[in-house]
């Protein structure tokens, strides 16, 4: 049989349409979470994805879950951080999803707004622990007042202070860490203690780490760099006084040699090295960055406070992970049973063993505070935690070619603060416009 | 009268597998790509047909033009050095003298290692103070050894270009050497008897007879540079700012960071057209002239 040209084109058209339809897939259905017995006495296999960064903490909870019951077996799949969003999005597009994901709370917004997660509002309300849960985590997985994620792991940015250096400089940590003036005075005094001693440090070539540690100074004033609700957001950069003060502060630290010269090129690969060596007076970072890399001797002379704003106030980056149930989950009842277990006080109290922070304030007891003093300040001020709810966080703050890093470097290392803020305003607006299109 | 030709049906049967492969793996994906580029296809969520909005968005997006401009600059910088170095190396190793095989291997090894491995090595060696690049420059008294190569656009571009020229010239060397070895020895002997110098023999015999091979290496090199991604992704991630963002990296970001497959596909198709035009121009410029 010979095909005519018209028949050949028709066949190609059919093949094209089939391929297109196969690639597009359909919308996955949410679980019926209000069914009788949901989340109780479930059985079978539970597929759980976690970030490679948090695999130790997640595995510990999975192990405890297996010890506590034998009906549900959790199959844990760690995913590289940089590939997480893409892989999850591809799985959703392909229609074969895990039951639960342990996902960076910053990214949970994106998936919640795209309708990929199951609405857990009544289940979370029934837990009765809402007031103790990290509000920042919850906000990032909330859309139109509905909750699509349960806080799981905390990763908060705080200020680690070397009390020995403060003492040698004749300074008090509490008094010097209330505003920028106090921080600069302390940095100058500590920097004067020796050639290889510095007051402060920042990883000047790591967009994500700078977003984690520098933005809280701005948030402490109640202002963000992004304004408006998701869907109608724009940048609030040019004319942002709190941001200008923060960039000026970082610029002063650089121009007066109050940070190590390596800060210029540091991509956060040796982020904690200077603090661990005892050469830094103040170091904004997280519990998981400092504690595993520092000696007990140094930790014994370390004090943690929240990051101050230019003229007072304080804030911290409310980072970490949420647990979210996927629409299309094949074992949703087991998923919720695991999620409840993961936020139980007993599991949360053990989070610092894996160098993570709990996400509920009611874990703080005198015994807990004595064992893990560095995670207590943010837990006692959970309302000061914040992270921007936006669909463009990754683009603006986590990409090396994003506007946040460009603005920081131009302002701090080149001294062009106004030009940097003006340029960033344009780029923030463009990226937000594209992300919300 | 008998005929030596086969029935038409036999010919069609013989080419059908090849045609089917081309249709399935080239034609269908291309048509699907065109369709996706006409939708707001996100990686997550439903999509709808939006006509040519993606193309309008791409063509008015400064990121697209900036990255295209940077890609053209990068291509312009590396193409000639790759050709000249590859040609020089081919001249060195084209004869079968003792040690030629060893030299060929040494010059070709960077290409075999690949840009991914080389980029990770360079990431370490370009570190301020500790990297070998800075240690050597400090030893030679050229710098104080604290140069942060990868956080400065021009410096990073320079370093990347040097690395790519080093890595890619091995392939050019092999291609040109094969062409050189195909030139009849008698032609050179005749020229030598006529008193032609080495330079005259190269310019009057080797280069003209290698015209097609040179054209092929240049076209391959330009296409490779247009599609550069790995080395930039590993070494600079497009930064600082977007100073080293290539067009393919911009497409990658649009697809897998912004999760806008429709717009990314539109960018890809624009790139396909541009690459096709550039390649056609090269074919025309490098064509055989009577």
C-alpha cells in the first residue's frame, strides 16, 4: 500500500495530537479527607519525598514511625535540592505523584497556588496546635485562608555571637545587638582585637544565603521587598528606607574592613569556617550551619540573638520544610497518619539532634532549653518569623543571576546603593509580572 | 527490454524506517513544540491556547536579548582561537613522526575529559588564594593571587573562553589533521620543487584544499558555542547578575525555574531559527567558489 501525501500528513497530525495529549495529562483529584476513619489505622506503603538537605531529619522521623507501628511502611526518596521543584512538577504533570512531600516552605506556595496539594485545613484545625505552630511556615502554604501544608522542619536565621570576643572588647551582647549602630560599634571594637579577627561576615556571592540572613534586617521594620498579594505583587525596592539602611550597613562593614576579605567571593561553601575558627564576633546563620561545624568549646561561649532592624525590632527568616499531601496521592490516609506523627511534640523535640529546629513553640521546656539553647530564641518569638509569600522567590533570591544578589553586590562592593536599588526595582517588577502571568 | 532499477515499492520500503524515525523523533516533537509555544503551558497546572503571546513576550524581554547578545559575544571570542589553535596543533601532529601519536593523545585529552569535568576542576582552581590559577599568576608576579575570577563578568568570561578553547581545539585538530593527511603528498613535492616556502605551501595548498573541512569545523564550533550551557551553569550560574547568562541558560531558567514551558519553548524555537540562519550564512560564506 502506498500512502498519499495527504494520508501521510493526516497520520503525522494524529501522532502529534496523541503526543500532545499524552504530555499534558489531567488534573489530579484531592483525597476525601473527611471520610470516616481518615488518618487512622491506615496500612500499606507510603511514598514520601524529601529534600536531600533534610534527609537525616526526615529519616529519623521515618525510623521512629516504623518503630511506633507496623501497618504502614514509608518509602523515603531524597531529591536533590536544585532539582526538587522540577522533579515534583514533572511527577504531577505525569500523574504519578508521591503521597507526601517534605518541601522547602518557600516552594510550597508555588504548588499550593497551582492546585497541586490537598486542602488540609480541617485536619490541621483538629490537631489543636495551631497557636504553637510556626506561623511563617503556615502562611507559605496558605491560599485564600485554606491550609495546604503542615510545618515540619525549622531552619531559622539568627545571629551567633562569640561572647569571648565580646568580653575582650568590653561589650555586652544584649546591648550591642539591638540596632545597626550597636552592631557597627561592636564590629569595630571586635575587629580591633587583632589582625585576623573580624566583627561580622556574609557570603557575598551566595544569593540564597544572603536572602536568608540579610532580609530579616528589613523585615524587622515590618516592611518587605515585595508588596501586594500573590497575583498582584510588585517590587518594593526603590525608596525602601529599611532596605537602604540595610545595604548601607553591609556596605560600611565592607568598606571599613569589618568582614573578612573572603566575603567578597564566598559562595557559602566555606560559610561557617571563620566563625568555627573563633575569628568572628557576630555571624548571621542558622543552627544547622554553625553547630555541626563548631567545637564544643566555641559553642560554650556562643550566644544566639535575633537579627535586629536598623533602629530596633527583630526578625528571622522562617525557613524550613512543610509536609504537603499531593492531590492524586494513592495512600492519603496513611499520609495523614504519618504527618500527625511527624509534628508530635516527641518527634519535634528531637529535631535538634539532626541539627534542625522544631516548628512548634510548645517544645520549649527548661530541659529542652538547657540542651538546645541556640534554637530557643526564635521559638520564643515565633511571630517574628517571616518569609515572603510569592511565586517568584526562587527567581529573585535563589538564583545567582537574580536581582537580589546583583543589587547586594553592586551596593555593597561597588558602593552604588541608589543605582542598585533602582535597577533591582525594575527587575523585581519584571520577574513578578512574568511569574504571575 | 529489462531494467536494472528496482520497483518503486522496494525503494519506499527501504527508506520507510529512516523516514519513520525522522517523523517520530524530529517532526512530531517539533510540531508539538510549536503547539506548546502557542500555549501558556506551565510545568504545573492547566494550560490554554494564547496564540503568539509567548513570542511577543520573548521578543520584548530584555533577558532574552541580553543573553543572546552575550552568546554572540562568547561565540565571536572563541571561534577563531579554536580554529587557529586546532590548525596549529594539526600541523604539529599531522606527520607520522616519532612521538606524533603521543602528542595527538595529549592534545585530544581535554576534549575527551569533557566540559563538565573540566568545569568542576576549574571551579576549584579559580578560587581566590587557594586555586592553582591564582597560585601560578602570583608565582609569575602577575597578580597578588586573590583574584575572584568567577564573580566578575569580564574575568569569568575570559577564564571560560580560555578553558573552552583549550578543550575544544582538540576536536578541531583531529578533524583538520584527517583532512591534511588526505592531501596528496605529490602536490607538496611539486610546490617544493617550484621553490614554494612552508608558509606558501600552507596558504596555497593546505588551506584551499581543506576549505570544506575548515567550514565544517567552524560550523560545528559556532553551533556548539551557540548552545553553550554546561560550563556556564557549573562555573558562574549565569552570574554575577546576568552577565554570563547564555541563551540556552536563559531558556533553561524560563522552563525549569520559572516553570513556564510555553514561553521557554517559544524561546527555543526562536533560537532554532537564529541558529539556522547563522549556519546558512556560514554555508554561504564558506561555500566552494569556482
